[in-house]
C-alpha cells in the first residue's frame, strides 16, 4: 500500500516518538537508521515487482537507495520505519513536493508496507503518526492519497 500526501509546512517535524493517541497497535514507529536500509529496499522492490503502488519499473539497489537515504534528515525530511516484534513492517518517507515557491514547505509522503504485514493497520498507524507529529501551525494536509491493493 502506498500513500502520497502533500502537507503544507515551514517548521521542522516534532521529533517525539511518543504520541498520546496510539489506538491502532503497539508497533514501534521510529526514525530509520542505515541498518534498516536493506528492509526498506526489499519492501520497495516488492512494490515494484507487483506494480501495486510505484511507477518505478526496475528494482532499486542498496547502493542507489543509500544516496536517497542520506538525502533525508530526521528534522526536515525524515524516514520512519514501523517495527513489529523487531521486524521492519513498513516505512514512510517525507520529501520536498515541488521546488516551486508556491509549494514552499509542502512535502510528499511515501508509505510502503511489507506484503506479510499488509491489512494489519501498519499503514494507518504510520499515517496517523505523521498527522500527530504535524504541528498545527503548519497548515493542513492537502493533496491526494493513493490507495492501491
């Protein structure tokens, strides 16, 4: 399942991993570390192979995604992973939406869940976390959500 959402913002993300309303599960959502990259690539390549949710046609490599990983920052364009019993079940990343002045502060959210954890609320919980960490002073979510099954 993938989501693409644009959010208006000019402030950094709240980096508090404790959100008071965790109604979906007790999965841990945390900033991704480089050791998570192998699981992130596997989940993404699975989406490419199934043609479910990405326009990418060829699998990505660990090396090509390493550059992408290092282009993110926990304060401005974070990558989060959802862990279920020590296994990376899904990941969410933020990036600049468009480099045009009118979209300044707008971000795109990409969200992918491993095949074995789909339809268990992982994506819903990650999106809920993104909204919960979204400071009210930033504006509102704008844009579309792409649900692919």
